[in-house]
C-alpha cells in the first residue's frame, strides 16, 4: 500500500517511524522543516498528570510513555524530570484535583494532593490557592529534537521523508483517495494520513470530510531572571502556566496559556495568528506565582495553535472517505501522546486495533 503522511511535526514523524516498520511504501510530506511549526511552539512537556482521568486515558498515556522511556532512558535524547503542579483557585476544582490524585495513584502514577501550606516547598507562592495536584515525574524535552529523531528512524526504515513540500490537494476516485498534489508535483496514494495539526481542518475539507475541530491560541513569553528556578511546571485553574526553562543555569521560565476546552475554541487560520496585544506584560505579572521570577524580564514571545475536540481526546482513524485517515485534535497533548497515536494508526491500518481504541478515538464517535 502506498501511504502519504501529511505533516512533519511530532505526530506525523512518530507515525512515519512506526509505519516504517511495515512493508508499506511510506512518504512523509512536510511543508517546512521537520518539527519547526506547531511542535516547535510547544512547551515540550511530557505529562503524566491529567485531570479527571479514566482508565482508558491512563492506558493511552502509558503506551506513549513506554516509547519515550526507550528514547530518553536507553537512547540518545535527553529529558529533564521536573514534575507538574496543578493549582486550584476554587474549592470545587480542588476536589477534582484530589479525586484525580487518587485515581492516578490507583494506576501506578506517582501523584499527591497538596494543601496550600505545602506549595512553598516547591517554590510556589501559596497566596490565592486552596490545593494542588502534584505529579513529580513529568518531563521536559526538546520536541523538535524528538520529531527529528522519529524522522531519522523513519528514514533508516525506508520512509521517503520530504521537506519543503506543501500539500495543495488530496484527490479522490470512486470515494477513495487516489493521490496527493503538492506545489512541486504529485504522489499516488492508497492512503493519506492527515497529521497537520492546526491545518487539519483545511486538509479535511479537500476531501469533504467534516469533523468537530476547533482551535485555541497558545501565546507564550520567555522570561529571564537572576535566580535559578527550582519549581515544577505550574498550571493554574485559570489556564495560565509557568514552565521553568531547562539548562545549566535554569534562570528563566516560559509563561503560557493552556486553553484546551472546546467551548473556548474557534476556527483560525494558523498562518495569520499573532500573539495578542499585551500578553507579554500580563505574563510578567503572572510570574509572581513563582517568587524566584521576581524582577524577571520578558525576552521573547511566540504563538502556538492547538486543535481541540469536544471530548478532549484525539481523533484517530479512517474517515468516511476510503483511505483518508486522520491523526489530529490532540487538544494540547501532542507531545505527550504522539507515539501512542502512531501505534493506533498502525494498528488501524493493519486491522488489529483494539475495540476500546476504535470506539474512543474514532472519527465516527461524534
């Protein structure tokens, strides 16, 4: 089977590496360079923590984590164990965090619910917060390096990885995909996999596939301070977060917005989005949550664009158009879940996908 993967971010490259293990003829098309679009704009957090987890969600994450364990613990890539602290600003959210900690613990994820008085030990100002969910084993990574590692693995397995190839059309014949057009030529295809992140709705429309996808903007600002930052990634109930930077001195952080609710989303043109006015100034104010950032200065800002779904899970699988497969709507978890999504795509194409993955991730579930 001739397979064309559209999108060379961390999801597309993970799929390419996984399908490179098969006998299929696989081509990956990326309009820019590997990992330099949405993947590069991400915070690079491999999250164990999750709010209101279900057993399925935790199995899905564990599937991805086993691949990352191989890459980071026994491979060439590096990561930094930093942990994640969710902070509740209301009693109701604190109750959800406490319940989530219990569920995570039941599924062998190290997690604890912290009282306000315990935040200072993690370098976080407790003022205004009533409780927190702490998972100490979440990691930071360089997502561009990870995407390039997946791409290298794919190349070694025989995948044709092409950059500078912008998909302009997906052609169909008798209700099935037949080829992909780019600005430089065309590729015959029995299967096209849409792994284009926030550009996924545009590619879906090329074959008249409609899925409930919206986008939320993820502005980020980089701050530099004089003191080392020794706190975990800190995520507020109000959706802002502080992500310490890694490195030898550790004197800085990224401030961002973690908006993943479908109701908060809309349809954007990812190529036309810009950091909202005043975001950098408000980011500097938020840094007060971590006292070590007092007096920090903003040195850079950029924007990511998340694609979100109504139930917060990705949409992975074959659509109503024969051979057109989607791997999109990662809802802010693209870095965390990419290897597991690749496994699901592989199993779906091989006809071995377990029923719970099909039911919970399928495009047909909406």
